[in-house]
């Protein structure tokens, strides 16, 4: 079945540091890939998405590229801010015809001043 | 435009009690979903409704029932609550016109449920 594996947290970075959160997936067909962010006490919000191989999703300084050859969708940001502190979830929607999103377990990011 | 709303925000139940979690969306989306979020487990799908009048089981449906009351509303019912159902419950909706077209899911703020 479909699965998403993302790097274990928590991750603690200083402000303006470079961020990478790794995400790899297993899926049938040609899935769409997503990064969601959850700020403390809130629901999940879509951060970015990519629907086909080599697509790059970007939003708020975050980027992720859909790499079919390595089945990866790593999240990056060049300079994190304290306000980026949140839990980040990688997810996929299988191209095999399912309505379901399959989520990774989440990576908690804390950014310190 | 409120997006996805959920009630209540927080609830404490005793084992064996029943309750219904309410969810509504004002985006005219076809599909709606119920997830539970547990520490270290990510989000797991309980039930979903691809369109008005249909519901299907997700990954962890045992102990739950759902009703798609109309296009806007999708409720989750716990008939006899158990401590293992202590969790944060999220409702989501998406356009999801067909199985071949996956659209972004929009999430509500969540309901924190504690079963004693």
C-alpha cells in the first residue's frame, strides 16, 4: 500500500538557518504530493503541492521538488524564522484512484532566536 | 467564508458515553473526511464521503459511524466511547471531482476528545 516516510523530529534550528525535512514515498501510479503545516493549536494548512514528476511546489519561501527517480519530496527553506515553528506533514494522494491522503508522521520544527 | 468548522472544540467523555462531532464546510466541496491525530502516528483516515449520499471506511473505522447529512455537513459519531478514542479529530473537505483528480484538502481546527 501507499506510505510516506519523513525524517524524525524534533528539529531545532537557529533563526536564518537552512532547513531540510526529508520525505520519501511508496505509491502505485502517479501520486500527487503535498506538504501541510500545523501551527500550535490549529488544524493543518496546505503549504505547497506538486502533481507530477519534476514539478516544484513553492510557498512562503518553502520549496519542494517532486523527484520520481528517488521517490522523494524534500522540503527546504533557505532562512527559517521563529514564525516557522510548527509541525510539518508530508502527504500523498495516490494516482491509483483513491480519495485518501496518506500522511507521514510529522516533523516538529522549533526555530530559536 | 469560514472554510471548515468543527464543534465542539473540546470534549470530555466517560467510557461508554456517546457523542457526535459536527463538521460543516461552506466551500461547496463534494468530498469530506474525518481523521484522527495521535502522537507519533500522523493523521489516519477514519471515514470519508466522496459525494453527498455516500460514505466509505478509511484506515481506522472501528468504533465510529458517520452521516453525510447534506453537501455541507458530515458528522462523526462515537456510540460507546473508549479510552483508545482519546485523540484530536480533524474534519477536512476537498473538491475531489473524481478518483482521477486529487484536489487539496482543507482542514478544520480540530476537536480534542478525552475519554476517561
